[in-house]
C-alpha cells in the first residue's frame, strides 16, 4: 500500500513530495524527512506501519495520495517435484514432473481485481454519511469517483510505476473532518481443464483422470476468499509526532467487505455504495488541526 502527500496541489498531477509504502514483509520511506517505518502491536497483531509526516497545515491545497500496488514476482525456477515451498505441480514435460510458484497467480489477482479506496468528509464527527470526495487506485488503474481537484496520475516511484489517486480536501483538515480508507476486490473467475502434459498458465494439478491425464484448476477463487478473509488495511493517526515511533493514537482496519474501529472516539465503520461498487470503509476522525506535527499511518497485513 502506497501513501503520499503534497502541499500546494489543487488539481495538480505532480508526484507526491513525501511518500512511502508498506506490505506484510517490508516498509519503505521513499521520500520525505520525518516519515517513519515501525512495527506496532495493534489489537494483538504485529503490523508494519508507514507514517507520512506532513509539513505545515493540511488544508484545501494539499493532496493525499494512495494506491495498492504489487511488484512482479520472480519467474519460475523450473523446479522438479518434489516442489519447493511456495511452488506446486503444473504437469510434466515428458521427462520430469514440473513445479511453478503460486506467487505469480496471487499477484495477478491483486493487480487485476483489487483497489485501495480513499475518501474525505467535512463536518463529520462520528457521522456515517458517504464521503463527499473519494476515489480508488490499483494496478488496473485509477478513478476519481467524486470531487473537484482530485486526480489520477501515474508516478515512477524509484523503480515502480504506480497509479495514484490524489485526494484533495476542501478547507482545513481538523477535528470535524473524516478520512476514509477501504479495500475492494472483485471475484476471480474459476478455470478448469485437463492435460496430458502441462496445465495452462495460472492452473495447477489437482488430480488425475482415469486416462492418466492431469486435472488442472486455477487457485484464483481460493485466493479471492483468502484475501477477503485474512488481509487487512490498517489506517491511523497521531498528533505531536514529528518522526516519532510510537503507535497511532487513533486507528482502525478495513478488509474486503468489512471494517473495524481499533481505537478512537468518532471513528466509524460504514459500508457505502461508491459508483457501482459496495465498499466497507474505516473512517478516521483526527483531533484538532492536522498540521506539520501530525502523522498519518498505513499498514497492510495478511494472517
């Protein structure tokens, strides 16, 4: 999950001035003094968090950037059964039983089907109304769902090309504002086949027929269920936190189809209809003015 910020950016498509990303096994501060990468225990779960540190007041000319992006996994090693960890049988070349990694299928699913949603609402202490401004971004693209001066752009962040949704709030971001975050993934189609040699790309051997052919099947539907049930976006905030490494004082989580408030008064969990999609979004309500000593946190964890 990528998170970024820029000042003086009403409708601009310039790259974020401060940004970083976080996943289950890594956290990287890409650019910006005061940003942090920490591991915190939130609700009994150890989570890597990237914290973006704002410079000055966050107001109507600022932009928050976000996206869900997967890197391309390494190519198959061409291993021979018994398969190494993370690889499964895909058939035979006539001389040996061959293996392939499942990571490429997982990455393809997330790239094609999943997006990060961000939204904003003013005058919303504890309210559960639809965000006034919102959009989404992932590897399949970016969409501004609603809101003037929101943007979609594609940035080269170090060596990764990332679609970024840019959320532009209106006026000062303070204690009566709400920042929304959510995940949504589509359902991957099932695919089955049979082969006397190798399964089609993206399918693995799940059995054999009486004629000796391999029964092949895509794991994508199982990946769909796993991601929805086990992968969570963490979203949080802390005041007086220039480069601090303490946990967020307010935070919550969002999964595909559900969300939860971890800690914080006036935070909310609501399911919205955004365009044609139904999205469960955690609503983060900060205290006081959001300014240069505040930090906004994001994390991503699958169990």
